[in-house]
């Protein structure tokens, strides 16, 4: 894993010759060694087609390509950072939550409607999150941002996990999602929030949940 957690809001990445890393622009706090930072105009590992797809979907976050030899400290906006290690599976995450990730990971864009049909599209409209989401697949590490820290909840066959859509950060594995309504006392007294809706995730994998209903 190229990331070392300095504290809950900062990570340090090791940059090796011949290897790339991608980071959100403005996320570099400090670095040591011979390291270069260049704007990524080719859509990262996913290429130009991937970049165009994300921009059409309003799911594009400007990235920097990080190369050279040294160490780089990353952080952004004082957000809490969670490092996720991928071992061949796919991570689904909103683009603006990406802090930095291995250049070995393959980037893509997925239409959320394909995971849950119409309910997937409703999710995007209700929660304010994009109908499209960014995917990262392969072997490597990803640093994502969240409010108030993150907890990883396992998803196992036969035991679905229900999440407040506004607390959702990312998920990985063979997981399907659908949105359901859950009217409760908050709605009765006129203080409804995202809890009027629940994001149900089922299958096999894990979901990452932040300790807040606040978007980045």
C-alpha cells in the first residue's frame, strides 16, 4: 500500500520511479524528493473516452498526475480520509470524494440506473449524488474523503445493509443497490431529511459510511 496515514485528515504516499499516482487537484500539502505534478487531461487510466463520459455525466473532478521519486502528503478541506485497499474488485465512489489513488487502477464511469433500475435513477435525484458514479478496478489503494470519519460495514448474502443515502461514501464488491422510502416521525413533524429514504445494498462486499449527512 503506497499510503501511510499520518492522522485522520492527512496521508503520505510513496512515489516510485516508473509508477503513477492520481490525485485531486489542490490535494498536495507537501512533498519530499523529485516529484512532478501535471494536470491530467486524458481522463486518467481510463483514457479520453472515460474522461468524456464523466464530464457528460457531470461526474468529473480535475485530477493531477503524480510521478517521480519521493513522498507526498495529501489532504483536502480538512476532510477525514479513509484508505481502501482493492484486491482485484471494483470500488464505486463519487468522483468528488477521491483524494488520491494508484495509477494501476482502471478508471471508469457507471450509470447508477444499471444497479437497481429506475430506483437507481431516483437515488441520484433525491440524494443530490450523480446518476453516474466513478469506478476504480484492480489491485491498489484509494484514499477517499468523508465528513466525521468512516466506518466499513460488510455486506453478506442474505443480509442487506440499509444506509442513509446522504451518509453513503462508497462501496465495493458484487453489490446491488436500490432506494426505498421509509417515512417516519421526522416526516410527520415536518423535519424530514435523507432518512425518509434508505439505500439498500445487498450481495457480497462492503459499504463505507460517513458519520455525517453532509455532502463534501
